[in-house]
């Protein structure tokens, strides 16, 4: 899986976690990343969303 597709999948999971979980099961790595994301403070979660958005917008793939 390319980095761009991985980031897009994770962004979808953060945007709508319940809907995402119904559509398919997460890999162990994806579930761990989401678990760690949810333990961050609200400000850190916002910063991560900005970071993911910036990476996906500048990605050439």
C-alpha cells in the first residue's frame, strides 16, 4: 500500500470511525494508530488532522 493510500484510509477512519469500522475491519497497525490518536489531547488531534491534510494535499501520488 502506498503512503498516500494509507494516509487517506487513516483520515477516513478519523473522520467517521463508526462508519469506517462497519465497512471493513482495520488492520492491527491501523487500529493501534487510531487508539494512539484518540489518547492525544484535543489540540494534538487537531494538529494531526492538519498534518494529514497537508501531506495528502502535497502528495504527488
